[in-house]
C-alpha cells in the first residue's frame, strides 16, 4: 500500500511538471496578427507584440503533407519574412516557425499558421487591421480587385452589425467606419461585391478576426 502511494505521488509530480512545461511554452508563444503572401514566393508573418528568435527555422507543408524548401529573408522584432519554393496558385499552405518566443518570456517555442496563394479568380483577404482611435477596420486583399455594389458586414456572436459605412475602397483594400470593437473579442466579417481584376465573377468573402 505504501509503495503504491509513493508511486502515485511520483506520477502526480511528473504530471504537474509536464503541465508546468506546457503552460510555460504556451505563455511564451507569440500570437500571429496577420500572414501575407506578398508574391514572388515571399510570405510575411506579423506578430502581436515584440518577439525574439534563437536558431529559428520555418517549415511549410501543403494539405497532402508535402514539404517545401524555405529560406528566411528577414527577422524583425514584430515580423518575419521568408521565401518558399515551388508554390502553386489556388492552394493553401501551413507553416510552422520554430525558435521564437514573446520578448522577455521563457523558453523558445513554435507558432503555426497558414496562407493561401490565390488563383486568378479567387478572393483572399490577407490582412485585417482595426484602428482603435479612429474606429476603422481595413481589409487588404491578395492581388488587385474591383468593386460592384460593395457591402461589408461585421458581426459579433449575437449577430449585431458594427459597420456604419464604407469609408474608402481601392484596388487592393476596403476600409469601413465601425462602432467600437472590444479587444480580444472575435468578430465575423462578410464582404460582398468584390472580384479579382480581370474577372467579372463578383463574390462574397467571409472570415473572422480579433482586434
């Protein structure tokens, strides 16, 4: 009975130690603010807050698990840019950045994300940015787009629409005035009346973001 209690105690200590390691890794892992395919095989990942690097590497795979050769082009204190060989249009890719942490935190860890290389008619929102002081949300697209009866809706989990009006739209971006959004809260968006330049196929694009 005594041996069993000692064994259970050791098991509990091991589990607590493992949990502590996992919490430490999670607390030091940076959060991705945006991932942008910039063309010419280049991808830029922007982080929320400052980050630090050590023996950093980037792995990229497609939906079938195939790996692609990557080269890190630049590391900054809030973003990283890398180049990926042999990407194909219309496909989605997953990346894993290893050897990174939030500035001033514990162990170096990894962060994952994805990006899509748009086809000729596909509409891909690359970046969503909320300007808190001006209460404006901007949506940046991959490649040039055009508009026809454009409409943007931003809703919370209860279906409340926060968009007041479209402020501006151009060849790769649309900007809307909104009611105040809460930091850390998840919102859904729907953008309609948009088409890739050179195409007459106007579509509706959906997604979500967290200010």
